[in-house]
């Protein structure tokens, strides 16, 4: 199969919202004057972001999900994306499920592919995603204010726990393993929540590199600090059990700095508490307030007895 | 150096046109209601699109140039781009010249970086570029009409000749070698020409995979055919000499199907001939008419004696 036939078969779709879809030198879209265009990009590399031999359906989902998660963290409504990837060979048995996973998520959020590029090379996937958000409503990292409550949208730490189990560093009961695998491989971008938060939150970020590391971006950008409480952080049952057991040290680390859950961390005034709690419940999310914003810079985390925890480094692609 | 420090040092620039530049979950831009947004993406892989050990300054230039060339072929004015790349290690001796080459071209065309992603991995660079073009003025591939003249913006075949010399398949006189190396490694996206052609051309494409292969895209999309003449195709002197000598067969192939020159191929009515010729001259480009559009589908190329040439396959990343 040639490069063109490959694109045509698995990735070409008729334009619906776009003025001109894929298949020309560029796609053309019209952005309403009442909206800002939000743009983000993420690259996933085999052996770094996913295992060699990863399920292609889930991989297709994941590589779009991490981009949509950035749009969600901005409060943007996803509209378009481009897909570039290098792959060792044009293999229908891989491309077909990959494209199905990709478009399953794309269709769920009404986001449209408008172009791409394929080439031979080590498996690498790069997506640029675009969304719309009303001017002045975008959830920047720099908007946190002293007195804000700090929220997490849903349980975190599960993806990292699953990774630890894959590495043989811990074990997970059979009953929890598949659910955590789904968490890791098919994260749910919190689009509806992000759109809702435009009118309530002051700042937001998606937790890709770990809670503490990503919160630190909000704190630095907003020139504030935060105090959070370990016991308030929502975690999956399997991780909660480990927080109470002999693997507590590892479990604390996974809770505070485990990445890849793609939940939102956001800050909002206490006056918005009721509305946000109701929305989380309506969306079936087990998120909640984990602490609050303070004037003194830096992040402090406390355990169940109020003792300060030492904070782990977040993941770095050139160190991790 | 951490991933964040790396981005900060070499790729973070203050927003100028953008509402919000890099450093948040997304960038934010405002697209005027009077414009369509044109979007394109290209990925370059070491060992496939460039040699291992390629000059990083030129590589930075090239990876943006191939994207801007797509915008030029659409008649769009470049505005923004995102940059994602995997690289084996965070090496300042590579990153510094790479970013300088990238921004040298970006600054020349007033195009602004608005985000990106870096990760460890085999050297792979992916850019998504965005530009603006007035609705209905975009130069699609599908607009060619019977009777149109077929133009090439400037000499082609030089990049492929240089590549053949690198592979030891031919030799180039010392006096021409560096100029051809520049052609290959630092192509000039024909932005000003593309903007001009909005008002004159019916269809356009940039020649990345070779003249015949790329022309075929226009012909298929427009449901027309074309006749072109080898002797009318502008080529560099070094290639012209080979067309007259013992390496003629190779030279014909490079002229008709050599890629990577990133010149524009476009079609326009004869009534626009004078204006286009004058613009090419004003831009210092040695382009011209190489043939015309006919009703019968397919591409025919003729040699100096009017004999039909057999047309080579264009490059395919999964075969080439």
C-alpha cells in the first residue's frame, strides 16, 4: 500500500465542519469571530509513552485523548485535529484498529481530522488539536487566587499504579487490573467539565506529569502557593488500600506524582463550590477539593495527621 | 537540562500576535472573521528526510520551510506554528543552532511559535503550521481548468541532483555543489508568490514529491489532464548540462520526479500570463510555463523532439 492509499483508506474523512478537509496542501476552517482558537500539540513515542506492541486501538484513542485533555484544561470545545505519524511499515492489521480507536474518541467529542502526514520511521505519533473558547473565558494556569479551593476532577494515581505493576514493582488484585489498564490506556478527556468550568474556575491544568508537578505550573504562573491534603485526594480503591498498607511510601508517591491520568486540577472560589460539586456528581466523577490556594509561594502537602510530606520530583522525559 | 528548561531556553518566545503564546495547556489566537484558517502538518524523520548528523541550523530551517511551503501553495499568509519533536538527548550544542535556523525562517515570514512538545526518542520533528487566507481565494488543487497554462515557480530537480551526488550516483562540479546543497537543505517557501497568485491562479501545489507526482494530484482533483514539455522545465545549470550529456536518462528522471525543491506548480488562465511573468521576475525567480491543461485525463510529457516520455513513479515513503 502506498502512503497515499494508506491515508485515503484509514484516515481520510469527508469534511463536515471544515471548509476544506484533508487531501489538499492545507485544510481550511472558519473560526467564528466570537471565539478564540485554542491550539495544542503532543507527541507520543514508542518505548517512551507506550510499550512496543501496545494495543493499536487503545493507542489511537490515547494519542488523541492527551491532546483533547489539553483543550479541556483550557475550557475549549474541541473542533479539529491533524495527525502526523512515523511507523515502521504500512501494516493494515495495525492501522485499521489504530484508526478505529482514534475516531471512536474523535466522534464522541465531534472533533474532525483535517490533515496529516505519514512516513516510514520509528513509531511516533504527533497530533495538533484545535478548539474554540470564548475570549476571556479560557482557563489559564495564571488565574489562581488566594482563597481558591483546589480541585481534582476524579481519581488520580491509577495509571501510575498500573505502570508500576507492569514494571513488577507492585501487584494489583485481578479485579482492579483491567480497570486501571483502561485508565492508563484510554484516558477520558474531561471536555464537558472544562466547558462548564469556564464560568466558575480561575485556573486549570490537566494532570499529565503528576499532581505536584502540574500544580506547580499553576502556582508559578499565578504567583501563589497551595496547601493540599493527602487524605482528600481521590484515588482508586486499589491505590487507597496501598496507602493504608506496607506499600504506603510508594502509594504516596504515586498519588502525588503519578502521571498519565489526564484528570483536571483546577482552582475556583469557595462560592462556586456547590455548583462544581453538583456538576462533578452529574458527570459521574469522584473529584473533590484537595486543598486551597495561599499567598506564600510553593506547594505543601500534609498527611492524615497534618504532618508535611516531602514532595517528589515530577517526571522528566530526559531524566525519567 | 529538564524538558521544561529546554523548552524555556530555546523555544519560548513572548506572544506577539497570539492572544496567549506557549507555556499553558493551549495557546490562544484570534482569527479574523474575514479569513479562513489554513492548517497543514509535516513530519521529518532522521535517516528518512535528512541524514543522521545533518546540520541542525539547516534542519531547523527546513522543517519549518516544508510546512510554510504548503501554506504558500494554498495562497495563505503564515501566522503560527507548533513544534513537536523527539530527540535522543537534550543537547545544547544541537538545540541552539536548530532553534536559530528555525527562527531565522520564522522571523523572515513573521510566523510565531505558539506551542510544542519535546520528548526523548529517535530524532523526529513534527510541525503544524497555520495561516490566513480570504475565503474563496485559497488555491486548491481542484481548480485547474482546460486551457490553463501550467507554471513552475523556479528551477526544480536541484535538490534531487544533490541527493544523487550524496549517494555517489553522480558527481556535481564543485562550483555548483554548495548552491544545490542549500536548495536541498534550506528551501525557500514561496510565500509572496502564493499570496500574489490568490488573484490569478486556479490551482496550486508545492512540489515536494516530484513534479509529475505532485501535478498528478492537481489533475486528479480537477478531473483534467496536462501536457508538459521537458525543454520548458526550468532546471539548475548543473542539471541542464546532464540533460545534454551521457547522464541524460538520470537527468530526465530527476527533472520530472525529483522531490524536495518546494517550488510551486500552479495553473492559471493565459490572460494572467503577463502579470505572473512580471511577478516571477520581480521576485527573482526563474519560473515559467511548462505546458497546459487539457480535457483528456492523465499527464503527458514530451521531449525536445515532441516524443512522449515515459513517466517515472513519484517517491513513496513506504517504498522509496
